[in-house]
């Protein structure tokens, strides 16, 4: 009897096979590729003061740029072995998915859809942010609830674009969006008065105002923060060795601040008898070996860029943004690192 049905077995099984999820292919070994190349390729924002922007010498400065250097210090022992690749809001994910960049450190919001459908994995949060509106002072607007019918400059492909639409719908207001992908064009369009408001993360708006110099006094950041924007570095999903190294580099920056280990005192601090410091320094525990790097990797990170607080003071404080919820957990903030042990 069974022999009679054997020729039809593939046809009978076809629906079940079609419905079964495809087996994920093993991810590339990014750490090995980085070592072979001798360089970390890092996707950053084209020009956002405080996060990533080239200075007068062409050197990239900012919190996200320093995270790229920290990862290079951990992986290669040299924070200068980084190639920065500017990416737009719409091209950043493709750049990471395709392997054009090894790491996306670009003020990017961690969301379910981005992690579940784009093949990405967020390694942590290095800035807790939220969307807000900036308006021209001459408009006399002091609340986002007074923006009914306003034209709003926003980048397409960003979480801000979706959040602005939701905010206007929740408040029964009419929205006239002006979607411009190029960041510099968007900012110049707003500055020229062709938009009533400019919507983005509060940190980005503050950075824009600082970057405008004296003209920044003509803009008002409205008080309503209408979204959650946990920003952080992202890597390709499935490449767990690289993910672990990027994630624990972030945690090392937080742990160093908690242990009062700074760029200036790290060489001296590692001689402490404190067991936590000994593990951090690679004197015990073999934590670097577990990550596939040398055991003094965390010391190299702090020697290169300082701890998280130092990165913040160097890059974010000049924009006028208070540290707020981005303080350490034992200082009333949300920044918390699991034990390094």
C-alpha cells in the first residue's frame, strides 16, 4: 500500500515544507574580518554635534564616534583603527545588513521592528532620548499642542516621522509634514522658515541649535517630549561573538565610571586590590579570553576614550543637554551594567 503513495509523497509534504521557516545561515565572523582588515568600519550620522561630526581637521568627534573608537580599542588594541562611514536615516540599515559597515553607531533608536525584521541586534543603550519639536521664536508658540496645521520638517525613514504622525493624531491636530532625507537640507529648510517646526530627538535639536551659534537664539525647544528613543549601537543578528564584544565594551564604559576608573588614572587604578577592579583590569577572571580578545581589553578601552561620564562631558555637555536619566543607576539614572565577572 505504501509503495502506491511514495510517488506522491513530495506533493503531500510540499505545503508543510513551504510553511516551515527558513533555517538561518550562520552569520559571518565580523571580529575575524575586522582583525584581517586591521580596521573597524563604523556607520555614523553625517553631521550631528555631540554624536558624530568631523572637526576642522576631518577627525570625527562625538559620543557615537567615541563608541566606534572604544570597539576598535577592544578588538584591535588601537582606537585609531576606525573608518567612519556617514549614513543617512534611510541607508543606515542597508549599510549594516550588507556588510558595508561592521557596526552602526548612529543615534539609532532600538525598536521591536528593527530588531525582529531587519536582522539587527542592538548591543545596548548609550543615550536615553525622546522626540520633541523646535520652532522659530517669532511664532510665539510655547507648546506642541499649539501646532495644529503646522508644517513640520522631519527625516523620512526615522522613528520621528512615525511619532510625529501619532502625536498629531492623538491630539486631533492637522499635520503638514515636509519629509527631507538629507539632514543638512532639512536643517537649512527649517532655518529658512519654510517649516514652522523641526522634529527630531531632543539631543539632535539641542545640537542643531548649538551648531547655529548666535542664530540659535532664534529657535525654541518646546517642552513636550512625546516618545521614547533608546539610542544605541547595532550589529548584525547572529554574529554573537561580535555582538558580545560590542555590548560588553558599552558595559565596560559604564563599569569604569562606577569604579571611578578614568582615562587619567586607569594605569594606576588597575593596581587596586579591589576584586572588581582586578577582573576589570584582566588580572583575574579571564574575561577577555571569553570574549575572544586580550584580558586587558577593558583597560585599553578606557585608556583610549575614558569612561562613559568622560565621553558624555566631552561630547554631550557642550550641547547644553543635562545628563538626567543618562546618569548611572546609583546616581538616580538608568545606566546600568551587569557584573563583569
